[in-house]
C-alpha cells in the first residue's frame, strides 16, 4: 500500500508538475533542435505574423485578393530554403543546406509576402514570439538563431502555463499531463504558432473550472472576469472554441453574486459580454486582413448549398468520419512535420491503451468533494464538446471544402487537443466514502503507472521518427 500511496501522489500537485517538466523539456528541446525550420504546420506563416507584430504592425494588410504584409527579404529567402522539405520524404537536411542557412543576417530590403492563413489572428496570440523576435533583432542575432530562440521561448512559455494548469487541476490534472505530453502537443509547443498560447490557456481554463467545481466555494467577480477573458482569448485565436463559454452555465460553478446561488441573469450577461468581445476582436482582424477563398471554394456558395440541402449534413458527417477517422486519431496523437512524419504504427495502438488506462484511473479515483458534479453539469460539458467539434467541422467545411463536396477537408486532429481534458469531467465521480478493495487498488496502480511512463515511450519514438524523416 505504501507504493500505491506514493504513486497516487503523482495524480496532481507539484510531483506531477515536476514530472511533466522533465518529460516536456526533454522531448521539446529535442524537437526544437532536431526539427528543421518551418517543418510544422503553417509555421512559416506563423513566423511571418510574429515578425510583423514585432515591428509594431498589429494588423495585417490586404494584398490584392489575399493578405499579408512587407517582410524582411532575408527572412523570406531563409524560409524558401526549407520549403522543399515539406511533404517530400526523399528530401533531407544536409551540410550544404545547413551552411547556407546558418549565419544569415536580417537585411534592409523589404518584400511583400502573403500569409492569409495567419494574418487574421490577434496580435496577443503571438506575444511571446513577437517579443523574442524584437529582442533578437535588436541584439543582431541571425535569422536562423532568431527562429530557434523563438521556438525555445515558446516551449518554455507553454510548459510554464501547462504546469500552472496541472497545479490548479483536480480530476483534469492527469488528463492535462497526458495530453500535454503527446507528440502533437509538444510539436506545437516547440514551434512557432498561435497555439503556443492557445492550447495551454485552454488547459488553464479547464483546470480553473475543475478546481472551482471541486472546492465548491463561490467565485468572486475578479476570477470570473479573468476566466471570461481567457475564454475570449481562446475564441479569438480559434473561433470554433466559442463553445467553451457554455462551461460557465454549469450549476456546479457557484458564483459569489447571490451568495453562491446560480445567478442566471448575471452569469449569462457575463458570458454574452465575453462572446461579443470575441466576435468584435475577430471582426477587426477580418476587416483588415480577411481574404476570400479561391475557387472551387466559396464561403457564400457553401452556405447556400447547406441551406438548400440540409439533409445532406448527416451524410456528410458520416462520410467524413468513415474516410478520415483514423487520420484524426493519429494526427491528434502525433503526426509530426507537415503531417508527413508518422510515428511507428504500434505507437498509436499503445497510445489508445494509455487513453483507456487514463479513463480507468479517473473512474476508480475516490474523491472527497464539497459540491457534487451532477448530471446536468456533465450534460453541459458534453454540449460544450459537441458544439466545439461541430463548429470545427462547420468552419472547415465552409472555408476550406469545395462547394457541394461530401467530405469535409482541412480538419486535423490537433484541433481537438484542447477539448480532451473535458472528458475527465464527463466520467462519474467515485466518492471517498466508497470502500476501496484490493483489486481496485491494483487496477488503479497498473493504469496510473501506464499513464506516467508512457511519455518515455513517446520520447524514444519521437527521436526515431524525426531522425528517420529528416536525416536518415
């Protein structure tokens, strides 16, 4: 029982956080140093947006039928060097490419470049990257070193925010630990992307709500406003996460206004205010930089198709999942590079077993709770998940899929990562008053061990996958 109790101390708190730091920095730093520049999804455009913000241009510009802005020509040439690697398994890093890219300095010439996919994102989503780029350029750091330094800062910031989520969380802590150490998550953390802040802030928001549910104490206005702002930041960085705001409707979340009563009018008012702010921020970015999608895609055309054929929606959903469900699962777990670097086939199977072990640990864990998380609370969490997932598919169907096509294009598994810790809140609670049998204790120990040591397997597989893809 002593080993069981010692292992159980890693479910949440400082021990789980320190274990996470060790795993995350080891694998993350390897990814920073071993992954060639711009070999993660849309990293070129994300870096262009970060550089643009570092120069004081908070909004992007229209450029004909697209959007972007002037960019240092040396950076553009630097990014072009690594373009042939993306999606081409036979193209590897070599000494010549390394020598050409190293030491390249920032220049004075400007060149207009297009990056419509990231031009609409708010400036604060790239705050760590923009600050790092500004300081690096002021210190006359080379372009390649600026990029690497930015990735390192991104990793440190995202890990620090995830640690804060781990310290806050209760039932969700172990889920944040597991999701935060998936290859796909660490790939994002160690690259340049708005998800460097988006993903851990979502974890923080879920963990804070989990803590509030668990403690059962009424929450004052200041924490509520802070949570609403965090949710708004997530929504403006990725609008389909608008469903996160619905978490504020859970009755288990007691509000200080009204002596802990539901205070429906006030909470709905705050959530509507957060939604309005989010829509306003997204609109401002869209006005200055939104670019229409090229044919055969058409947002208005796709909306008209759906309105005229509403009964096609279930068929589209079934056909899309039938064709792409495996890709969604694998890319959620970890398909590195430009979605061209798969882990070994067995890794995804073991990851599925780890997920099952994680669910078992959550189900068997006994908790002494002040306020019970009731069915209505779980129903709201389920609605949040369904709304966010539906909006992800709807957004990509309207903006990225050819008009009338029966398969939704553009959806990637990494879009679902911020939602996964919510699954912990869907599982029934096992109250502390329930007797703990030896069989349950052994099952919990085995499953918890699987969850805690799985990141070691992740590190080995990540090293092998990156070396095979870019160097061997």
